């Protein structure tokens, strides 16, 4: 210890040199380790490059496909063809831009509340003027029950989409009214919609992340004219859809004309499902008078002639053995199948193409 203190400077220098040596040794070890990992990565990259250049057989016995100029040019052409095909599909789904139904971009909560009430009153008046029935106890609010029957309430967000729904429902109602043959009974039970203004985005890490689902408070209300479609054309990032469900009772010609008018309207609308059932006794009672008048005015089916030739052009066989001549065809017309009022549920999807995100946004660059 005495000698250490006597040569304190020298000993401290030795200690510092030893510590520096150990530190340099550790540093050299980590540099060597990193260099080895880099060498392995470089070797793997070179192997992958060699595999691309030498080609790869995608099936036994097939010619190898390599990354050469010819194949790169062919792949670029394939990409262009795919882009053209995707663009044609988008145009086919979206339809004529002039026929698209778009909501007001400047709509707000107060304006939407007034528009919804005005529209519902107008649809009810249209039905009354055309002799179309609505449920007597609680006439339909055409998808906006939560606002029509709760004074002072209005959508809180998604104003443009709600207004778009309002305009689509207006189109569907008018098509249904025009589809009804003169004098035919028709009862509009409801037009249901998706309450998109209550949907919330599912966060990342949860099932269905990136999709929109009804919020908890919206699900509790369970409005009678709102629904979540089980079958829809909606496909994330490819096709957006707004689903509607038109519920009415009447005769089949009304349904047939309504479906054809939707299909031939030129608007991006698609019939998703059609459910048919017999109308309830309550509905038949509501439609009683008009349904009875329509059934009475319908031509009865003709019963087959029991005498005469098989083909229509042949004359009836003359009576034999002094028997009386057969009754005329008109006298034999009897009702074979009575007309029944049916209940129809038609789901209609309004299709649109989501806006393509710029490449910069897709790569995570900050939004401007």
C-alpha cells in the first residue's frame, strides 16, 4: 500500500489503461458481431438476387420465370391492364355520375331536423293523395322515427350522409307509388334505414377494426325503422353501400313493377333481397275495401271446355241424340285461384366507390 501511494500516478495510469483495454475489447467484440450479422444479411440478399435472376419454376416441369427486362415489361403491362379493369369495375358500380344521389355538404343539425320533418310530412301527404294506406295507429316515419317522435332531437354528425339517405328514401317511395296499378291496394308499412349517424369506428386491435358499428347507446334504443343488414354489397375499401328496407303489402304486379323500375332507373341501386309472405289479418282488414274492389274487378280464370275440339280453332261438336247445346265459354268462367294480398320486404343497396387515398397518405405521411 505504501508503494502504491508512493507511485500513485503510475498505478492510476496502469488502471486507466487496463480499463481502456477492456472497453476497447468489448467494443471490438460488438463490432465483430454486428459485422457478422451484416455479412449474413448481405449473403441472404445476394442469394435472393441470384434466385430472381436465375428464375423460379412455379410448377414442376414449368419453365423458370426470371427477373429480366422482358418479364419486367410484361409485368408492367399486366399492372396497367389490371388498373384499367379496376377502373371499369368502379365505373360500372358507381354508374353515371349525373345519376348519383348526393347529400348536401353544407347541411347542419338544425337544417337536417327541419328537412326530415318536412320530408316525412310530404311522404305521408303523397300517400294520402294517392289512396295509399299507412298503418293507422303509428304511421311510418320512413326511417327517421328517432327524430320524428322525439321532439327537439336531430342528427349530431354525418349530416351529408343522413341527407343522402333522405333523398334516396324519397326516390324509393316515389318509385313505389308509381309502381302501383290503378285501383290496386297498397299499404306502406315502413322504409327502414341504417342509422349511420350513430355508428362508431372500431379501433385497431379489436375484432372488425377499421369498420363502423352502431354505438352502444344507439343499439339500446332499438328503433322500429332502423336495421343492420345481414347481407350487403358493402366491402371495405372497395365498395361502400347504404342499405334500405322497403316493407309494403299489396299484389305481385306492384312488386314486379317496383323492382323493374329500380333496376332500370340508371342509378347505382341494387336489389339485395326480396322476402314474400302472406299479409296478416290486420293488414287485410286495413286494405279490406280496396282489396275487395280490386279482386272483384280482376278477370276470372276460364275453366277448360268440356266439349269441342282440342285446338282453339276447332268448332264445338254439335249436340247428338237431341241433347241441349253446351253452355257458352263465358258461362263456364270460374275463379280458380283467388288473389291474396302479400307482404313484401325489399332490401335495396345504394352503391358508391370510396375515395382513393393518395399514396403519401397510405405510406403514413402526415396529412396536410
